[in-house]
C-alpha cells in the first residue's frame, strides 16, 4: 500500500534525522507585489469560490530582507467576517486545519504560504470570489508593521506554483 | 569482548535495519502489481441531480472517488484540482470509461444543489454525492475514510471545519479498489496508472 510505503519512508527520514521540513525557499521569484522596507510579499492568490461558500484561503510568498527575524501576526480584509492565520497538520493521511497565532518569517528567508500548509483563511465570506477578482488584504508583521497586498483570485482548481498546469487550468 | 560503546553498536544496527527497510520498500514499489482490494460494505446516496445511487449500481464502470466537503477551503480544492487535471489529460476513450465522484462527509451543509455547483467548478464530469449523515458515514466507513468536525465557531455552530482523510480511490468495474492515492499525488503518475489500467 502506498500509505505504508509513505509511512515507512517518513519513518526512515525521521530516524535518520533528515526531516528538517521547512516551508522556506531561498530562490527569488519575479512579479513582486508589495514591498515594505523589510518585508516583500509576492504573488498573493486565492481560489474562486462557489456561490454559497463561506470559507476561502489566500496563499503567497513572504521574504524577510531585514536583519531580524519577523513574524506575521495577523491579516485583515473586507471580504470576510474573520480573516485568520491557519495551517494544516498532516496526521498520517488525515488533514487537520488549525488556527495559528503567528507565522514565523526568519531573517533572510522566503516563506511560502501554500496549499496544504500555512495560509491566510477567510471565514464567513461576504460574497463569492470570482476568477480575476483582486482582494485587498492587510498583513501585519511584528517588526515590519502593516503591508497592503492585492490577492488575485484564480481558478477553483488552481495550485499556484506547486503544480505546473494549475494556473492555466480552464474553467468549465 | 566487543569494546564498542553500546550506543554505537545500536546505532550501526539501526542503520542496517533502516537500509534493509528502504531496499525492501523500493522493491515493493517497483513490483507495482498490487492485488485489487474487494470493498466490504457499500453506499446509498443521492447524486447532484437528486437521483438515488448505490456503489453496486456503479458496477461495470471505473470510479475515481474523493471524500470531502464543499466548505473545505484548501485541501479539497487541491485534490479536486488535481483530479480535474488528471481527467483533462486522459484520452477521450478513457475519460468515457471513468466516473469521478466527490462524496460529501458534511451532508448537513452540502445540499444536492450546492454539491452540483461546487463540483462543476472543477470539472463537468465530476459528480457530487451527498445524503443523510448516516448514509455519508456508511460511505466513508466503507472506504476507511476518517472524518470529524473540528474548529467549531462558538458563536455559530454551523460554522466549522472538518478533519478528514485526503485519499483518492481508484475502483474497478468489479467494485474493487485498485489504487489509493494519498493527498496531492503527482498528476502524471495518477494519469499514467489510470490510462494503463483502462487500456489493458
């Protein structure tokens, strides 16, 4: 079974102590969206929602150009009643979504908020998210302060950069 | 007498054990011919057009089944986006042989109308199924899918997220599970496995 194999592989990695899983990448991408002196937010996006959907998620990459560790402490938007920071815990094949108090952005690093991991969560959406919408969202960092970004709404099945075809998958 | 400290001896043993495990694992993966798993149980649900459907009624067709809920903000859209891309990459002949199903594990909120709108956002062939809580629980149990309400809003008990398994099941026309794909599998890998099976 695939799960068993996956589990064993994970166990092997854990035993060998190679499991330093961090959702950080050092490579820079183009298309920067918002810059404060210390923090750069790139490619913020969300998925189109159904008419009755109450929840949505936004993803982006955040780079800390300062000499100090920083931390995303909150997000706010007009689109939803509540805007929170969330993560997913992958528990042996079960996905558990949980609220987090903050997301660490270490100095000199790029942190990816991406599907299946950390994200900005919209709870009780006030309206449907339509393909092509730009949603103003304010991010607040412990050191860098407030950063305004525009979240672009992509297709419902979009993957961002994680899967090649995700961005261009057509709506039916 | 062996003078090597106990820690190192144990460490070496463990390393050999891990390597052996790894080799065994790789071989099992390469063999790749798993036996189809007969499904114990079944389901009786309604599809997005309001029609009563059963697992038995789908005999003779290949199925690709994912369990989730329409309020799911990330995990389900990721999985359904992958399924949509798998379907888009299949030959027309293969696409006609397979029915992709999205089964609600949150039927209290997922009405027939809503599950139709939701599944259509991902792929026109994706068919949503819902039912009563008991019916959905039986369907999930049949496939060993775990789900539980979590993060219930104290101000609004209809506002909650659901913890759930994120597997995709590939079922053959005899009603047996051929493959279980974990969360966010490689699109090409899934497509190749399906295409290979459908063109046997």
